[in-house]
């Protein structure tokens, strides 16, 4: 039980620090990306062993780890561009903090990565060659392409499935990022992961909450009255929930209960606490399911990227 609590607290700390971290990143007026001089090496560390990767090999592993290989090729190309931009953005920041640094681990670059052996285990031997070739084509088919806004690399955050509209970064994290504003993502509602309903006995829900907040003074009889207020952003995501006069961030509450997102509604259903949750992830930036739906409708990866990231341009590194 203690291990569970420690892990949960660690995750909550990360969530609470995210707005502060983003503020530091975006308030830096002197940031500069020297794309022409990016001479670096990426390595993957597993079981104490370091394996060097060329950048394109790394990107294939990132796309494999972050988007289903069965998605439309245009959606996978969009993810390849996102992954490249995301990695270079973080390399630029790390290089500024440590000038002259040339080596970066996959874990430092902010996105999940899986190696070739893990891909085969994940996809199975029958699908491995087909999926790997598809992802390799997506990476090389978008070679050196990145997303910029006002001549600088963007931070292209993404998530699994939306709720009809993406969120404004200003509302979600308190940081005004011009290319991360709310846009339509209507196709998300057709995802099999769009809706999840869970029910709890109030006593069970109280027990879960008290593992993290032992001082909460709530009871089964007054549980629904003790949850006195729920604050939402313009797209319906819970930003704050007050329990026993204690404000809890919506993302924090969702993490504690293992919800898919903080777009949820809690109601009294025949004495049980029913939680209706829609979407998967934080809702800011590119919706992966939405991008696949756009691709299925005939949109190109450039169309997808410029839809979800407002005002950005797709360009090559040598430009």
C-alpha cells in the first residue's frame, strides 16, 4: 500500500509541476534553436546497457510506442513529424542548459520509445515486418520535416482521444501558447475509448481519496453534499473539484481514480457514485484518434498538423 501511495504522490507532483515547467519554457524570451549545428547522439539504455541510435531509427521507435501501427499512414506521418519536432525541441533546451553536450538518452527526450525486439513482441512475428516497414516509410517520407511557429520549433503535445474539441493550453495549464488553442475534433466521439462509465460505493471512493488525503472529513451519508463544487474549462474538462472544502485539481482527481481524462461527471446513481468520463488524455494539442479519422477522410498529414496546431508551418530543417 505504501508503494502505491508513493507512486501516486510522485505522479501528482509531476502533474502539479507541469504548468510551472511550461511557464519557465515559454517565458524564456531568449531561447534560440540552432538547427544547423545539431550534432548529437541518441542512445537507449536498458538493463544497464547503452545502445546508440541514429535519429531516424529513434523516431521509428517513438512512433511505434506512441501510435497504433494500424492507423492510416497520413496519421502516422503526422505523428512522425510531431515526434521529430518534440525531440529536437527538448534537445535544444537541454543543449542550452549544458552547452557542448552531444549525448541524450531516449528517456530525456520526453516520449516513450521501444526497440526492435520490443516491437516484434508487441506486434507479433506475423505483423512485425509489415508494421515496421510502414513506420519506417512514415519517418523517411517526412525526413527532416518539423513544425515551427514564428520561426521557432513548437512543443507539439498530443493525446489519445478528445471529447469533440481540444483544449486551450491557457485553460489547461495556465500558459498562453498561441498554437495550442481549442479546435474542433468531432470525430473523437466515434472512438471505442471515447466513453467510460465506472461506479463506486461511496465508502470505496472515500477510502481511495483518504489514501492520498488522510485529513478529509467526509462520510458516506453526506458524500454527495461534501463534493460542493466542480469548476470546468470552456470545453468541459474539470479544472478544480472541491471536497470537504479542499480544492483538488481535476487532473489530480482523475489520476487518483485512474480515469482516462479529467473530462468527467460525477453523479448519485441509486446511492452509488457514478463517474461518466469521456476522452483519453489531457486534451491539449493533437488528438491521435482525431488525426486518424481525418486521414481516413482523405486529409494529408500537413492538413492534420495545421488543423490541430494553430498557425504553425511545416518546414525542413535545412530551411
